[in-house]
C-alpha cells in the first residue's frame, strides 16, 4: 500500500474517532443540560445545569442573571424516592444566582429544575422536564486517564482496521490484534477499575445487571474475538469479520455513554432527604 494512502487512512480514522467522541460527549446523560428561558419581562436567560458530580462536595447550580431584580428558586427531590419536592431560594453573588444541592452517595440521582422571575407569581420554570443529576465517587487520574486513552486509541485502530478490511489490505490481522488489545485494556481492565471507584462495582452488565455501557463493550468484544479466530483460517473471507467488528465498535460509540448506568433506588432505602 502506498505511503500516502496509508497516511490518508489513518487521518480518516482519527477524524471518525474525534467526531464520534464529540457526538457521544454532547448527547450523553452526563453532559450538562443547556437551554434558554424567556421571562415575563421579555428577558432571555441562558443556563447550564449539571447532570454529573462527585460525591465529595455539594453540586453547585449556577445561573448568570445580571438583572438583580430577578430572583431564583430551585425545586428538587431524590430520583426514585418517595420524597416530596423541596423548594428553596437561590442566593445571589454579583451576577450569579446559585444553590448547592445536597450531597448523595455514589449512584444516587437528584431531580431538579429552577424557577426565575421578579417574584413568585411571575416565575418561569426551566427546563420543562426536571434535570437528573447522578453522583459518583471521585476517580483517580491513574485509572481514568489510561481508560480514556486506550478507549480512544482502540476506536482509531478499529476504524483503521475496518478500512484495511474493505480494501483487502495485508495488515488486517495485525491491526485486529492491536485493536483487540487496546479495547481490552480500555474497556475490560481500566474500565471496570474506573467503575469500581465511581460506583462501587467492577461490572454491572450481563449477567449481573443491565448497564448499557458494560453490555455494549461486551457485544463489540465478541465480534473482535470472532475476527481474531476467523482471519487466520480464511484471510480473504475472515477480513469481513474485522469490518463487522469495526462497525460494531463505531455503533456503540454512537450510543451515549452511561445510559442505563448504576443508580440507587431510594424507595428501597430507609430515610428521607
């Protein structure tokens, strides 16, 4: 394969990885919820509400509202609980209305929304549906950084392997081996370590649970293992298993991260907020 073509294929693989990473980031349930709300004063306020936070500190809700005549309230309760809705006033610090939500244990979720306006009678709700924030325990960098690095490297090598399979290149098997190694390191070694730190369990997918992140990486690994098995037996036909494995990994990257993840059911626990 000419050098320029090999370089081109790697560039394509990098671009696909970057695009899928951005897509997953902005569509995932842990990405901050962004929106705007128009008050009865015709003033439009932009807001950014957290949907993920560490358990070692209260989760801050902050909205920039320069107009000091505008007040804020926050309404919240624990997700999957019998709690009543709590309503409290937000405090002002210069141009910002803010409130610290109560801390919850790892995998605990809080439902909340804000109300803005010059007085209680004219306050407008934002957003229409409550935001759900999930708490997680802090994850050390030595576990998180390799997890992210290996996962993204696996995506690059996976895409490059798929391209190699499509053009019937000579490096399909070698790239399949490298992709599988990177995928196992990121998804099945450092991934469970990160999850253990964050939510107290190494694995919550099949057969122990329904965590979509765990299940989707397991689903893709099956394709890569079949490709490793089939390519040496029949390089010409086995390469299509490498293409299928590459497509499977791309598909799971397009599924938002942390969907159907760990969550506490406070209805099964004693005590109120």
